[in-house]
C-alpha cells in the first residue's frame, strides 16, 4: 500500500507563492491577495463546490470566477486601480499554479 501525503491549502503560503509570481511593479499587497483568495472561497461556496462529501469532478468556469471577483472588488470598494481585470487574472493564474502544486487540480 502506498502512503499518499495530502497537503493542505495554506493562505499564507499561497500569498507568498503568488507574490513571487507577480511582476514586482504591480505592487499588489498581501492584503489585496488575501481579499482575492477570500472572494475565490466565497465563489466556490456559492456554487456548492466545497462539499467534501462528494467525489464528483467539478468544472470551474474561469471567466465566471473572474467576473465574480471584479464585481466583488467594485461592491466592496477595493482599490480598482490595483485590482484590475488584468491583475486579478494574474493573481488567479498564480493561485491556480499554487493549488496545482498541492494536487488540488
């Protein structure tokens, strides 16, 4: 029997990973990244994707997630100059890489 080690998602580690992937000139704060991570979690929760009791494969429509985040940025009056569509997409791409490194995807 093979022992499979399951890594857990860690927001702090995700933020560090994402910061390393983002161009330095963007100057996106850790708080901005944490905000995006929180909104991603809210999106997953709103879609019922966090149910651990199911083995169903889930497809996430990236464009829908992006628009959900941009709508939240506007609603929550976040810094829209920093959290532009392009910058949020860069954060999402880096977050995907982090999750993939954990075997989430």
